[in-house]
């Protein structure tokens, strides 16, 4: 391929990404209008997905958008990356530390279960992690209610398919603007939007515990999930893992079931 041909092809890719971003931004504005709201808020973790969404809401509502950084026993790196995201996006932001609130609720819950001899040590880490996600969700909605903003989620297509989100935690949102984007597409959008390289290159992690990464926890990779969603062949063991995750998380993607009385 000639250098000129490569440049033209690269330009075409960038234009295609920009068209999709413009569409997403206009869609966000339409949803806010339909809801009678006044703006948009997103929880910023310092990861690539929230970085992309932070840029989208800033484009949609330059003066009525907000990023909320919510440390809970988080590493300083997470907070630093979150601040880098909002700074680069020129997004107004606030930091609300929930360490004390998390500790109080968690310890009170565990103590009550221990008294009833119902405590399960093997479920300790997941209980802790999901409580963090749900406390963040509640806090973001408190902010949104004050401002009459809609809460914007950061889940991508791979996370939705596998159910890699906390029900009523980071899954508790009003809008999902990147829900149809595969992980590699999120990366492309991030580069186009000027997200800092350290965010793009960071290993995907929900920051739920020390050393936690998405791929380690899921037992597969985003590349394999993206490939499966695109109808491509992947190793059978990874296909089995992904399909099991999809099946077991079905309840996260639908309204709670209820009986139908004749």
C-alpha cells in the first residue's frame, strides 16, 4: 500500500469514528430532552470506558455535565487516573470518598450475619466488591437528583454480553451510549477523543480489590469476547466460558421476573 493510500484510509476510519461519536452525542441530547432533564453525570473510574463516556457527555452538554470520582478503599493510582480523565476532557468533576460509609455498612451487615451463624467467608470478597459498586450508584444518583441530570453508564458490548457489571451497581444507570461498542472499538474511540495514553494502555479493572483485573476475573479476554460477538472462531474453552457467563447473567439484562395471574 502506498503511503498516500494509507493516509486516505486512515482519514476515512477517523471520519467514520467521528460520525458515530456525533451520533452518540446527539442521541444523548435527545434522551435528556425526552426525560425533561438538564444534563448528564457519569462515574469516572480512571478506566477507558468511563473516559470515553466522560468525553461524550462533555460534548453533549459542555456546561451541564459532571464526572463523579468515588474512591472506596481505592488505590491512589485509580484516583489519579480518574482526575487525569476529567482534566483532559475539561469535564467539571467532584470527588466523594466513601470509605467510612462502606466500612460501616459492611461491618454492620457481617456482624448481624455472624450472630445468626449465616456468615459465609467464601462470599466475603464478592459481598465487599458489590457493596462498593452499589454505594457508588446510590451516590451518583444523589448527585443526579440534585442537578436533574441523567446517569450515564459505561458498559460496552462485551461487558453487557457477559454480564460483567454489578446488578444495581454500575449496571444501575439511565443511559448506555457505548453499549454496542466492542472493546477494540472503545479503544479506537478513546484514541480519537484524545484520552491519555496511560488510560488507554491500562489493564481493564473494576478496581474491586487489590490486583483485580477484568480478564483475570472472567477467565477469558476481551479480544475473544469481541471475536465471538463478531461471529469469528475462538478456542472452544473460551467460547464455553463466555457463553456460560452470558447464560448465568441473563437476569441482569431483563426486568425482575414476576408471576402472571390468569
